[in-house]
């Protein structure tokens, strides 16, 4: 079946530090991959996405590259801000399915 | 951009009563919507897929008689928690697929507390 595995948190960083949140997946065919962000008490917002191998999604300084050979879609940001503190979810949409499969989420805490 | 309005954002109800949560796509049509439940510090659990004009498809282990889903128009899906109990307290989130653009948009969630 389809599944997403992402690193457990919380990830605690100081402002301006480099961020990596690992995400690997298992899926049939060629899925589309997503990163969503959830701020406290809110729903999910799409952060970035990639629909085919070697695509790089980017938004607000975050980026992730669809790596088919390693079945990964790691999220990175060069310099985090306190306002980036949130829970980040990696997700996939497998070909032929309408539902999204989510990872368990990784909480990021950024201190000044 | 695509916006999904979810209402109410929070609700407190007494045990045994029913609560209705609305999920409305404001600027796009959505044949398909989804309802999720999220426990504290956990991921989203898909409860059901809601299709306009037809019965919802429930995930295994979700009681369809307890969580009633109605998707009567291309812009509105509702989730009714019937005879609510404290264990139904949770954060419920809806999502909709834009029929034209194909993207997934999430509502802002509803915090349900049953006392």
C-alpha cells in the first residue's frame, strides 16, 4: 500500500539555522508529493508540491526535491524564522487515487 | 486562490446531542470533499470521502451512523456527529478538491468538545 514516513519531532532550532525534515514514501506508480504546514489551531496549508521525479517544489524559502531513486522528498530551508514554528506534514497522492496519504507530522520549534 | 470555509471553528456540546459541521468551497466547485479527524499531536485520520449527490465512502472503523455526511451541492458538505460522547472530542478538518484546478484545499478545522 501507500505510506509516508517522516522524521519524528519535535525539531528544535535556533533562528537562522538550517532545517531538514526527512520524508520517504512507498507508493505504486508515480505519486505526486506534497508538504503541508499546520499552525496551532488551524487547518493545513499547502507549502509546496512536486508531481514528477526530479521536480523541485519551493515556496517561502522552503524547498523539496522529488527523488525517485531514494523515494524521498525531504523538506529544507536555509534559514528558519520563529514564525516557521508549526507542524509539517509530508503527503502523497498515488496515481489513480483521490485521497492523500499523510505522514505523522513533524513539529518544528524555532527559538529566537 | 481556492478557499474552503469550515464552520464552526469550535463548538462545545453536551453528551447525547448532535453537532453539525459545515465545509464550504467559496470560489470553486468540489465534487469530492474529505473529512479528517486529528487527535492531539497526531496525524490526520481520513474518516470519509464525500461525493456530491451520492453516499459517502467511509474508512474502515468509522461508524457511518454516528458520523453522518451529506454532500448535497458542489460547494457544501456537512458532517453531523450524532449522539456525541466525550470520546468524540477532537479536531475535525475538511478538504475539497477543486474540480477545475485539481488542487486540494483544507478548511481551518473545527475543535469539538463534548462535555
